[in-house]
């Protein structure tokens, strides 16, 4: 099927080198978007509960079944060009 259009968004993912090279060789006009890199940090929930509520009240969380909700947190950073990056946990 041929679909005629002015622009196409191709989200090929991080393993797309061969596809992009083939499209370029076929004369397709390509423009690249800057990329983002991320990472995951894991903390024991009990540690987060203790940090947020203190050792006196952390036991009241009881894995989300107690009277206090499990603690959550957010990590965010703004890089030099003013773009904000963050992750809520």
C-alpha cells in the first residue's frame, strides 16, 4: 500500500541504524531528533518510608496496608539548555 503524505514520523527505536542508512541511501530526507538517556535507581520501600516519615512512624506504612501511604519521591534535573528532566516514583 502506498500512502501519500507531506511528512512521516518514524519512531524506529534505538536499534535503527540499518533502517536509517537504507532510507538515506534511497534518498529519503531525514531529520534527527536529539536523544534522551535515562537510568533507573531502585531503593527499598522501607528506606523511603523511613526517610519520609522517620523511624518512629515508618512502621505505620505496613507495605501500603497501614494508616500511612507508602512514601514516594521525585528526582528531577535541569540541564544547561533549560530542558527539564524528571521522574516520579
